[in-house]
C-alpha cells in the first residue's frame, strides 16, 4: 500500500502523518456588528451548539472556537464578540479580542445582517477591515427575510469599500447557502494536518461551556430586566461515583436590586434558569448533572482582572 493509500490510524481521530498534504486545516474569524447572527451561523456550520445565542447584543465575550469537518478539511471557526464602539473596560476588552481574533486567522469573514444593511457600526468595521491583509469574505445573513434587490445593492456597496474575495448570501436559521459557504472555506484553509480530533466540536473547556449555557438561560429569561454586565462562573465541578456531575456556579451581578431580579419571588426565577441550564449542560457533558446556582453581588466586577481571566479576555489597562 502506498503512503497516499494508507488507511487512517484507528482510535486517534486524527489523519495519518504520512498523508498531511491531503488534509487541510485553518482558522476562519467570524466578525461583525452585535446581533449580526455570528453565533447562530457558527452553530449551524459546526452542527452542534458551541456558542450561546440570546436577544441581547454583545452576548459573545471571548473567542469561541467551533470545529467543522468537510471532507479532508478541518475548518476552525472563531466566533468573535460583536464589534462596536466601546465605552466601558469590559467592552474595550471584547472589541480588542474581536480584532485580535481576526488578525490571527487564515480567513476573515464579515457577517452583515442584510435587513439592517450598512449602518454606522458596519461602516466602521468595513473601514478598518480594508487594512487587514488577509483573504476576506462577505457573508450577507438573513436572506430569508430580505428582498433580493436589497441584497444585490448591499453586496455591491460593501464590495466598493472592501475588496472581498467572494460574497455569500445565507440564512443561518434556515441553512440556505451554507453548503456553498462551507465548500469554499474548506478549499481556502491551508494544507496541513488537522489541529483537533475529527469528532471534537469546540475547544471550549467544559467548565466554561457550562457557565456559558447558564448565562444564555439567564439572559433568555431576563433579557429585558438584567443588564448584560452580569456574568456566570463555574466554581466547582465534582465527578460523582454514580457517573453524574455536581456543578456549582455563581451568577455575579453589580447591585442588590439585580440579585433580587435573578432570584425572583420565592426563588422561582433562579429555579427556572437552573432547570433550563441543567438539561443542556447534561447533554453537552454526556452525563446526569446536579446544578447548584448562587447569586452574589460584586460591585465593579468588570474592573477585576481575575474576572477577565475567567472569561478568556485580556484585561485592558
């Protein structure tokens, strides 16, 4: 058997070292304004949920990597925080993280909500993106709710500002256009060995993913009442003899009034959040989960460097 015909090594989930030239692997940074649909697109391309999705803007805070396989190519998507004009320290860290993720990728894909078009936020991103010396793709999202004439006009206008290598029109919700996008990205990532096992969907540690799932349920339940500055940390993760996991998480808020909102009358709100999060964490962990949630007031937590390390962000000075 020649090297090119050699069968994959069993049990590793990785391609054979002798066949590296036949495989491809690389990073694709998904950037865009808040609520453009990056997390929804990432989850659709990977095929499982790796990034949380809520009604709130600026939900994604750190870089979330989702890993998709397409034939012999491994495409690692980097879901970045939405890019906007930051006012607070946490917001500056999020925006710096987003552009840092873009600069370190092999391909940059700008996602635009086709319904909103090019507003001030998108215009600012386009202006800065023009100076990024990497292959660039334009992805117009939500085509299922946008007129074709507007899509063509938007594509032309964006390409006049930035010279994109290619433009895609997709719907992250319905899946329209995603096959063509995935095919193109699989060919664009550079030749080389896979960077992760082929059955791995994300590089997010389980403790952090569990915290993100709870934060999603928190915002979905209280997206109008609770400011997005709230955060969740996994404090304890104990594997039990019966195969289940005991998880303790703390929801940090900045004021006593916010703590009362999260708890709800008679603790009903936090109980509902816990129930919703527990089922999804159990599915992700592949075992029964006992989830215990606590709420603590930590004023100005967004000025604490330790909280940024927990979230995977650089602390801006």
